[in-house]
C-alpha cells in the first residue's frame, strides 16, 4: 500500500496501536464494571487516535518513512483498527444484552431521538456497528491525514 507493506505500517505505529487497544480495553472494562461515565471520559480512543495522527505527521518526515501517501496509510491502518475495536464492543453489548461505554446514550447521539441519519435509537445495533466499520473507517483516516499533513508540512526535514 503506497510503496510499503502492511507489516511496515504496523511496525512503524506499533506503540500507538497498542495504546489504542489498551485505552479501548480500559474504557470497556471500566464501563462494564460500573464506573460512572464521568470517570470513563478521561480515557478516550478518539483522543489517542488524534494524538497518533499528529505524531505520524511529525514522525513520517523526521524518520524518513515517506510522505503524504504513507501518512494516509498510517491513518488508514489506525482508523480501521480503532473502529473495528469499537465495533467489537458494540457487538459484545448486543451479545450479552448489556450496554457499555460504546453504546450508552452519552456516546451514541441517536439514542436522544433526534438523529437525522435514521440510526436506531439503541446503541446496540448492527447499524451502529456498520457506521463504525464503514463511515468511521473512512472518515477517521481522512481527518487524521489532514491534521497530520499540517504537522508534516510544518516539521518535515528539508532535503
């Protein structure tokens, strides 16, 4: 993909991917253990994804990993990975019939009943899973690439 193998992307971003997985798991387990939402808000997969995107913008130029194409590839891998984890948490909630941090009304706007996209009001639905796997895995990498590109332009080493 863009002149690099998937394993090269994963190796380059291993620490960030591990941090995404750790934050996802902490949020999931904390919410299922009954931690109040106010406590779980302090750890965020989206926050780690954002920090990762900004870091990649710097690291691609400083470490010679490539340029804009590879920056998009990193954000694509990160986006698909993070959104797949969230989708798995939604499926888990569906299977066990218990909400978790990824399905509760505070983090699923359609449950408020005013969703213009027509999503089901319950966060435990395949439409919600689909939204993360398709929309999230497309939009998140593009946003990350745009933000990372700004950092890349500002910090890349001049040849």
